[in-house]
C-alpha cells in the first residue's frame, strides 16, 4: 500500500467516525491493520470491537445504561486514536515525509537516554574545567 492509498483509507475511516458510523469504521480498521505487526494496536482494536459488541448486545436486550452515551464517546475516541496509530505505523516504512524519515532513522539509531546525555554534559564541563585550570 503506497502513501496515497494509506492516507485515503485513513480519511475514509475518519469520515465514518465523524458520522458516528463506528461499526463500519471498525470493520475498515480491521482490514487496514491486517498487515501491521504491532500486536498492541491489534489487541486494542480487538478490545474496542468487543466492547462495542457488548454495548450493542445490551441495547438489543433492552437494558438501559445511563452511561451508554459516555461509553460510546469513549469508544469513538479510542477508535480515532487507533486509526491515527495505524496510519503512522503504515506510513513509517512508506512515507518520504521528514517525520517518518526520522522515525525510520531512530529505529536503527536509538535516541540517547537522559542519563547518557547528563553524563556526556558532566564530562564536557569537567574537561573544560581541566583545560581552563591547566592553562
């Protein structure tokens, strides 16, 4: 899937979510994430689908839930987040944009940790102090 196709499918999913058509959006997201190897994303999507199915079952059984609207809003919010994550994960290997280029780069050259940077700065100031006092 190329960058344009990824962005088009992502836009379709977002449009469905904007129209509150969560069931269709989840179906499209399942297909959209099939080729991803991010198991946490797939797990989250599966949990979202399960929660939505349970909500629908309770509605069909006539069970009134005063928190149903809040639950539905949370499900929608989660769906937006998962769609964003899926789009980013799909674009990392495919996009030529700078952001995704940096993501690919940092996959192979990890960022330095804060303690490593702190140690580097401390050694720099010690070196500078040594040079200053040596002169």
